[in-house]
């Protein structure tokens, strides 16, 4: 032990960031298990003196540690002294303490995703739906709460109409959750814009989830046909409609005359046998790779050496230095 960050570097405890020297046995720390954030517990702490350190400069910050501290790169665990020009595993430290709702698959989840893709807005830390029909907003709020456990309620609002040149009454459902926002952006390809979102294949887990998606999406961007044999989706996002048409076994020809194309959804599409379940994770990834621009040698000045702090942890042997995944040498 003792090949870790210097005493004043910030490490990520479950209770918040603290300096490395203030970590004690029994403290709960954040770490990464694959692309998920998990907790691990400090079993023992050791401090070792040394006169050589390095400053690792990444896209996010610069931190000082022992040259032998291991950082995770795409090629495996690498000494901090040797990671210049590579990328290292990282997660946003500001998001570590946020609430992580348990997302449940099923009809309600599909409906929530479908309605959001059609009429919702995904911001950095909240999800919003504003529609004219109170019943639609109420169904959306109920589905959101059923699949995430997050409380959702309706608000009466007004919004401007460019066509009528006046404000119109409507209803809004707004839920603050950066975790849910990240999940929806992950489902739709990382872009919340309706014209650039891709088909969210996460709704293909089972037929109930996909049926919920169809109902929610069509309620926002479609309508029932008068003869009662099916429904029609109207959208300008052609790649989205192409993927959806393949799943329901429908023929689709993009419009050549206008911006919006139409896709017919038969009430008997299930009998065509084109639906094949796919398993995709419901939780968004919470880690990514961040570039290391340089590694600067930092020798001790004068008679005072550096103090490096190392931790023995269980069940995971890794920890985060201000979001950067690290561990001690084996």
C-alpha cells in the first residue's frame, strides 16, 4: 500500500469529496465496475513518504500522485508516469451522489420512452413533456412514475402558438433527474433533438414494452385511422421510421414532396412475425474515456517529501481520484 495520491488530492467518498489524507478505515468510496458506479469500503489506510511525484493533466483537471499509481487505460492498468497521450477511465464526480432510480421494463416504460421521443424534451438534468391534452399528460405522468418510481405531476401552462399568434393552454409534466436524462439520451443515440434521435432499441426487450412504445409514440406523433384497422405515424425523421417499419413488417416510402413522412401501423402487425426481442441495458453508462494531455514530473522541493496515501478496499480494489479510476500496484 501507499502508492496513491498525494495528501491534498481529492478522492470520492460516498459522503462527498475529501482530501486523500482524511480517508479513514470504514469509509465508503465510489468506484467503477465496468461502466457503472458502485460502492466499495476502505479496510486499511497507509501513508508512505516519497520525493518523486507526477502531475497528470487530463481534459477534466490535473492531479498529483505517485508515479506508480495505476490508472485504467484501454490497454489495461498503466502507471501514472506512463499514461501521457493515452485515455483513462473517468466519471463525472459531480454526478456521483445523485439519485439513481431503478428503471423497470414493461408497457409503462415503453409508453414513457415513446411519448418522450414524440413530444418530450430532454434537458441536461430534467425531462419535460408539454401537450394540449390533459389525458395524454396524465397517462405520461402515470407511466413515468410506474417505471422509475419518480413522482410526476401535471401542471397547467400556456405556450405560444406560431400559427395562431397567441398563447394556448396546455399541460406539462416535468421531472428533475439527470440520471433519467442521461438514460434517455443514451437510448436515442446521445442526441435529444427529435430530428436526430435514433430508434431506441431498448424498447425491444419484449412485446409488452414495444407495444407501450408504439402507443406512446403514436399518441404524440400519430393518429388512429377512421376505419379502425390501424394507425398512422407522421414524422420527418426518416431513419427512425425506416427502423420502425422493419420491426413491424410495414412498407415505408419516405415523402418526396414535404418534410413529413407517413408510416402505416396495422393493428395486426404482430402476426407478421417480424418482431425479435433484443436485450439492451436500461441504465445509462456512467463512465467514459478522458484524454491525458501530459504527465509532468514533480520532485519534492526542499527537505519536505510528499506523503502518498494508499487504501486497501473491499469488495472492489479500485477508487476514484476526483472521478479518475485508480488502484495501487499489485
